[in-house]
C-alpha cells in the first residue's frame, strides 16, 4: 500500500543532507511552510542552498533558518523588504551568497527543472545587469537570454489538503510556488491542514498529482 | 500650472484602460489606478503571485492572509476570478496575454528603456521581483511617475543612468505634468496640465518632445 503520510514533521524532515538545495514555497506569508522550516532548523542540516521568492521576513520561518548560519546561498527574486533585517545583516557581512533572479525566470527555471527542459531562451532581463555574462540570441526578431533550470534535492511546500498518495490541493494565493517546486525536487515534503481518504478529492480539482510528492504531514491551521 | 496629485494621475491612467482589458498594476503608485476604474467597466486585474480577477481590499476584520496581492496586501476575489501557480502566472505575463501593465519608474529613456528596480548604490541590497517580466511581457507597458525628482531633475532622460529593467519596453508615460507616448519618431505629448506650455515641458524635461 502506498502511504506517504508522516506522523510528525520530524519524521517528514528525516534524512536531509548537508549541502542540499532546498526549495521553500511561499510568497510572503502565503504558502510559507512554517512548521517544516522550523523542523529543518531542528533537523540541523547545514551548508544549504535555499530557493525562495524572498529572503525571510521578521525573525521567524525562513529568517530564523538564515539566522542559524546554515544557509550558504539563497536564490531569490526579492530579498530586500522592510523586515528582512536577518538577510540584510548576513549579506552585508558577506556571510551569505545571493543569486538574484527575476521572478518569472525563477518560476520558469523551477518549472523547467520539473519538466526536464535543458534550458530555455527568454526576453526577460535582456540588456540588464541580471543577464550579464549570459548567452543571448535573437529569436523571432527579439533578443533573448539563455536560462538554465533550477533543480533541488528537497522541496518544502504548504498545501491545504492531501491524501496518502500525495495528491494536493492548495488554498487561494498560497498555491504560488508549491506545484512547480514539487515537480523540481527529488524529495517533496508537503504540509497540509487536512488529510482526506483516497478518492475523496475531486480528481478534476487535484492541483499537484501525487507522483510529485514523497511525504505528507498534517499541521494545525 | 498645477501638478496632478497621485489620485489625479491614477484617474488619468484609468481613463485609458478599456472595458475587457487584462491589467497588472505594479506596487505603489500604479495600485491606485484600480480605485479610479469607473463602476461597471469590467477590467480583469492580474497579480503575479497567482490571481486573476482581483477585487478591492477587504473590509477591516475580513482579511484572509492566503488571499494577497503582489504587494503582500490582503485583497478579495471577484466572481469569475481564479488562482494559479507562479509559472502559470508569469506565463500570462511573459506569453503576452496581458493587455497592459502599469509600473512605477526611476527613469525612462526617450527610446523607452526602463529603470525601476535598483538605484545601483554600492551598499543597496538589490531586489527585482517581477519588474523585468512585467516590463517586457505585457502588450503595452505604461509608466506612471512624477515628472521630476525631488531635486528637480527630469526622470525622462536621453539614456538611463540607473541599471535597466528592460530595453525599449515602455509605450506611454503618465506624469504629474503630462501624458507622453514613446514612438519610433520620438516623444509625442498627448496632454499636459493646465497652464503648462510645450516649451516649458521640454525645458523641464531636457529632451525633445512634440505635440501628438
């Protein structure tokens, strides 16, 4: 019997290796898997590369993970926020590497990894400092930049409902990076607020089919 | 001459957003445009975090933090609205499916280059978000900004001195002084605030412009 349900967040986070690339879902607070991030801090893996849209807010969640000093590099589109003081301090002290990526390239590079795309050309960023040193080509009368996929060892995502096969639905804009990160990582761990029996989810409404998800754990709302 | 205030600028932009348009309003000043779309004109608002058919801010006490816009503020969903993941959301933008996007700017060049993400200051922490995708993706990119910096320099420039967001991507500029189209033949002034002459506008801007 396939059963991806984990009994605790600790069990769900077991086995994440030092040096891993970890995608973390969420845009601002929506879809941020806070319980899984806390469990990753407890789990203790270090020398991590983190992929997220932002670089942490306040002192909790991703900011708390950064504060442990266990993140070597962050790949994100919008690190600077009014309350990104943890990242700002590490960055100014030279203690964290930043790869700044336009948000659409971030999403598409993650999607490309999950879809087995070797690389793609896009007009986004052409002629800007973020395309410096990258291969460019004129396609369809427009200058375009070559971008490579972002693969991950682990994805930590937050969904709304899940079942033992790993099928997921999300809630409103908390969906954001969840479905594409699930496909781009070797090990996808999803927190859900509700676990339902197999077959109860409307198959027309499943957003992330279970094959993209390895572990599901229920967390309180 | 009386400059337009922020709401008057937003109302001026809203006049040019037609029924049925799909629009992304950038963070800050452009967000105000939503408040000036006339009742009954159906316009689909897109927010890049994954929502189409966005409605106004919820009443106090009715915020749902799973339903936010790209500025991370709580919003509502209109009947007919939909949610989608980030790659789909940016495909709407990058695939040319949005009719308009309205962005703020530090500088716009006479050839439509846009600088709006980074001042290039050595100690500044860079952050780009969706600005580069928005700039090149929509069918028309409108910029909404004050005409002059606080020290009185024109934000419409021969060549951008700040790092670029996109090359040749801006179609039209709305400022607190004028509405200006960027055309292959140069800048064309569509309208100006009362009491401002073309000669004075050109003098303040420091770049050539003609009446449209």
